C-alpha cells in the first residue's frame, strides 16, 4: 500500500516527544507493509504541508495518513483532504494521565481534524493507539463508514424559555471551523442575539480597570487559590483585568455569556491567560468559552439553566477503552464549584504559553450531562450524553475530570469521531437529558444520543 504520510504538530506542545512519536509511527507503518511516501519530519505550518503536497502531486496513492503528532488546528488537514483524493485516515496517540502537562493532546487533534474533513465532505478512517501498535492497514482505510444516525427529539416536557445575548470577543482562530456559527440560524432557533466585541476594545477595557478593584480581586483570588503569590504578579493582574472587563460588559450590555478568542492574542498582545477569568465567570453563571466557540457557549448556557448550576466548555482529550473512561480537560477553565472537595484548588500557569491565571484541580465525583449543539457534516443537531465523573487524581495540569460515559468509553469515542463532531462539549453536574430533549424539539433539531451508542 502506497501511503502519503503527513506528521502534523504545533511547536507549543512537546516537540521532542512528538518527533519520537512520529518516528515510531512511521516505523510501524513500514513494518505493516506500507510504502511510505514522505517521512517522519514534523510539519509545523501550512508552508511545510504545501511543499509535501507539491512533492506528491504526481504520485499514485492508495491512501493518505495523517499522523496527529500533537494537537494542531485543522487548516493543514483540510488542505490535505481537499487536495488528495485517495482514502484518508488519521492516527492519534494516547498519553499517560500522570498529573503533568498534556504534552501532545493528540486525540483532541484527531477530533478537530475529523470535523474539518466532514465539513468538506470527506469521511476518514482513524486509529487511536500507541505509536508502536501493530497496524491493519486494510482495516484502517476501510473503516470510514456511515456516520451514527440521529433521531427526532422526543416530545413532551417544557423547553427552557430561552433568550440570550452573547458577547463574541474577536473571531474564532483559523482552522477552528468547529467554532463557526450561523448568526441568523441561532436567532431563529434559540432567540440568541450576538454582540460582537473587538479584541482591542476588550484589551482597552481591561487596562482601564481601576487599580483598587484589581487589588481587591487579587486578594479575593488569593483566598480561593493556593500558590497565587508565586506567579508573575503583572501577568496575574492582567488576567484579573480581563475578568473585570468581561464582568463589566456582562453587566452594562446585559450579556448572558461570552465566546472569547483566548489565543494567541491574549498571550501575545496583552500578556496573560484569560482562562481563570472565564472560569470565574462560569462560576458566576455567565458561561464563557475558549476559541470564540459561540455554539459551545450556547450549549453551556442551556445546561446551566436546565440544571440551575454552573456549566463549562471542555475538550475530550483521552479515551482509555480498557479502563472504560475518558478525560475531560480544558487548560484551567473549570469553575471552583467543580473542584473535588478533598483537594485545595491552586492558581497555575498555562501549560503551553507559561502565563497565569488558570485554575488547577481534579473535578469532583458526581453524575453529569454533556451536550453539544453541533453542525457536524453540515447538519445541525443536539448531541446528548450522560455519565459519571469518578474520584480520580488529577489527570493533567489545569482542570480535568475522569468520566465514565453511560454508553462506555469505546462507544463514545467511536461516535465522536465517526460522526465527525466538534472537539468541544459542554458539561454540567446533574441529569438534564429530558430538558435537552425538549430544547432540541423546540429548536427543530434531531438528537444524536450517546446513551444509545453501543
């Protein structure tokens, strides 16, 4: 089998580990009998991918394999899928839940990439296993079957009366089509108005916050979070200023939530992480989402109102079928309400950008509902699932929780990737499935029910 191989990575993750992983994966491909066109060189940007595509343009191919060496945006994957017509598959890699840095975040990259391929009408095979795992190339490229079926939302029950004004701070980053949305559709289905806020105006509002107020916010944070005094004081103040600006906008403009372009500009232009600010807002029931994910914020708002409890947006970053669990994680975005009561929450820095302010703790055990208002494969739908957060040690730095889905980890993973869903889901403690069904029916959305996956 002649395979075009692309090893994709982002330099903000652990490049040395990514390079080792890519080398081992390519060796496994050759051991499985593949004729590898390309090599294990990490492709870190669009120019590198374009050069590889140019070298392959006249080559007959049996397949295209993307080695997801780290998480990265899906622009490079979309270019590959839109250029090469051969069957395409993605290989992602687990990493140990050792409480340290999420060094690769490869599975989340697989999710983002599969969604991007779905947006351009491409199905994909996929493999989530260590780089030295034995490969069945025929099965890998032959498994891209049909997406899991949706069903009509169940009738009955009252939908939550829904009218929202959500602030969109900046635009979603390039390569994050998962975070796109149709403003007219949101208005028609959910009565949501979007208020657009320029990033520069956001930073200006943050800078104008009164010093006495920031001092009080810092004192309050130090009472809630261990280790705050050990972080860079100027950067902590900037993060607190981001909170003050967003909170003021919520109050003065009557905004019910935010979708914030959190990177790279909050780091590169303003000089802090905004994760802790958004975590605090989540705790105050003003849901705030990373990467300007408007549908993610809307999903969190819906869960929050149904459960009468804080909600948050999160990634699924690891699935262990043997342990029958998955890990929900997102930097340090969880509100303090989610903290395991036996653990003292800490203040920390962003693992890739090395700036504060983030929350750090494992999530408390309990019954949860996850949801996503999805537009995967160009069909708007409501994704619903339930599970249990287990009492486990912290999986990765930041905030994370180990979940056992009712459908089982393997089934949840299969649906997530085969349906080419977005990489974000919203999470709330409690069982609000009936309310989500009612909301889906009111909005005219079919349901993709994880509980029914097997």
